[in-house]
């Protein structure tokens, strides 16, 4: 117990520190936040091998198919058609831009389903 008899106010003299109890809420809050952010990571185990990746990229390019391109740059996939393929890079034509990707940045791709109005 800390001697606070020298303090002028009674409330300050009688104050009892709760110690670690006051930090428990902070710890639980931070721990919960960290757990909720756990899903914000990219799963590299689901990446295609290089040969399979190039085969599907070429197929999508020659058949002018819209694809979902998963990369190690962001969690959400890029949606668009392949504009051009070079020896090192892939150019994806999206609505408002044409980003380029190194083949090593591409994890996997899937053909985007096109829902047509009847």
C-alpha cells in the first residue's frame, strides 16, 4: 500500500489503484482486434504452379475471357480481361485502368462468370 498522507485531498489519499485489473479490458480489446484482422492475410498455399498459371492465362487471353486474378499485392482479386502478355508481365484491362503484373505476383486465376440478361 502506498502512503499518500501528504496529499491535500481526501479522495487522493484514499485512492486505491486496481493494478493490472484496469489493463485487462485493454488487453482483451487489443487481442480481439488482432484476431479479427487474422483473416486479412493472403493464403499462399492456394497458389497455382507456374505451368498451370501460364496455361490458363494464355487460354483466357486467346479466348478473350474475363478473369478474376488473385495476386500477392492485395487480398481482393482483380477483375478484367487480359489486354497483353509479354515475357515478363501481364496487362489486365479493367474498367478504369490497365494494371500490369509480374507473373511471380500472380497466385491464381479463375474465369469470371458472366450473367447475361434474358
